[in-house]
């Protein structure tokens, strides 16, 4: 579900988004794109990501792992 | 009876200070029939009035060197609180001057992009004498893709219909030659896309720099880096020219007399090209109207920005731009057609 959400935000077919997809290298994302994604994850899944943590999220898989590890219980 | 438009105004970014923005809020409420939610240091904003609600937000991030991080790190900042009021439906539109970066970042994070829009673009009415025109992007995106330029063209056309009162605005790409093959790779690709049958868009091709201020087009489309340089160059050149005319008119009694005779006519020109009368630039492509007045604007200019925001609400600018994108087949889809290998639409390094 998180991966599908990310695909939607990235305007991609979910089938094209893999865990290894690198935001900057594969998607040419700039900092504003990345922070918009981070904000979206925070708003949707109730996670809080510091700038330092956000800087360490380089791939789709890392974003999914972060949400799974930090999302409060009973969140969507 | 129609509902009163509510505009959230960030008072933290104006060069003249929050008290000047407070005066602008009163002016706007009186002139444009709006209610204003004012965000800034309450100590400088004065007391609330029936149409101006004061929200204490002492922290300004307008001068922060990294507006994106500042928006995230300071949810209590005046611009972030004002944006939140819009995102949560307490206000219908936002006016935030002094930091385009902060307004853009906060707008993207909270108000969010309108459905089907790749990137918001900053559109400004440029008051060239006899030929006012719309230019976009004037600073939201330093680098763009062809599909972004295509969307800017459609959104700009819809906005020009509203703002300039034109039925079928002439839309052009800014380039270094009129031929379709002239320009950067992205401009050439955008020209090819816009040249295809595009419902509702009166695309006339490329315009060159010397055509900008002489009425060659009603809507001029470019990337935000180019657009920002162009409008600042025009402002500087206009100011230098007015100064030179003033200087020439003061050299000797005969010229002073001539200057006196010309003064009413020159005053008319000066008022026509006054940037404060334009109200600032509109950030097209977000879910609610966002107006970015120049940080140097005084109360009159900021009030005009509030009036522009209210007009965008009343005349459904968001609906108009969406309809234009849809009619032109320019809404973003999941089909990647023009992105370079290894890159995708909507995501681009904007260094």
C-alpha cells in the first residue's frame, strides 16, 4: 500500500516502482520533490521524520521500511 | 447572497514590516469586501477589527536561506500558519510576500498540487505600456521539462482569459528564435508538443526577447530561472529609463518647463506600469489560490494582492485552469511519454 501511495505521488505506474528505485539517481528527484514526499508520508501515516532521517531515505524500499517501523498502530 | 471570501495573509515577509501588512489588510477588507486572517507578530499588527482577524505568529522565515527546511522545521512560522489556515479550509486563498521559496514549499506541502498538475508555476501580469501580458514561470521552477512548459501554457492561457479579459490569448514560448527548432532541447520539445492540435489553446510559436514587451504574445511561457531574470531586467530597465527622463527634464529651465508640461502624461505611464497595482504573482497549479506579492510592496500593493486572491476565488481560477488542462489533454497521467530514460515527469533536479 505504501509503495502504491509513493507511485501515485511520483506519477508512476505502481508496476514500475521497485524497492530498489533510487529517488535521486533513478527519478532525478530534487530536494523539494523529496520533502514533498516526506511530508505526504508524515501526513498520511502519522510518522515523524527529522531532516537527518529524511536525508538517509534514498530508495523507495527505505521509505517503506521507515513507515513500517515508525507508524503508530491502527494507522492506515 | 454570496459568501464572503476569506484570505489568509502572512505578515512576516514584507520589507516594510508587519504593521504595513496590517494596514493593507484593512485596506483590502474595505476595497475588496473580503475577510482577512492576518498571521504575524500580534504586537505589531494591532487589534482585530470586524473584517481582520489577528493570529499571533511572531516567527518569520522569509529571510531563511533554506526555505524548504525552514518550512518543515518551523510549523509555528507565520507563513506556515497562514498556509495551514488555507489547507484546513479556514481561508479560501493565501497571500504571502517576501519569500517565494517559503510560499512555494509550504503551499506544496500543505495546500498541495491540484490534481493532474506536475509543478506549480508563478504567473505575473507584466504591465508593459499598451501591451500588458502574462509571463510564467517567473520563479517557481529553475528547471522544467517539456510537459511542464505545456502545462504552464494551458494554465497561463486560462489565467490570462480571466486576468486580461482576453477570449483567446496568444500563447508563445520564449526562445532565441522564432523557428520551431530554435531554443534549448526542452523548449524545442515543448514547441513540438504545443504545435500538435491542442484544444482551446491559441499557440503562436516562439517569441524572442525583443518581442516580450511589444505585444508579440499575450502569454509568454518559459522556465522559472529565465522568467525571473527577464522580469527583474525589465523592472531595472524601466526604472533606469524613468530616471534618465527625469534627469534630462531637470537640465535647464527650458527642459524643466517641458518636463512640467509632460508630467501628467508621464504620471499616467508611471501608474500604468506600477508593479504594486498588479498585486503580485499568482502561483498556478495548487488546490487553492496563492498570491505572492513582491517583498518591497507597501500597503497598497499588498491590498491589491489580496484583491487578486479574492478574484481568483470568486471567478474559480482553479476550475478554469483544470478545465484548460483537461481540454488540452495536458493533465499528467501515469503514461511516461517524453521523459528522458531514467527520469520521470514531475521529478527533476532544479539546481
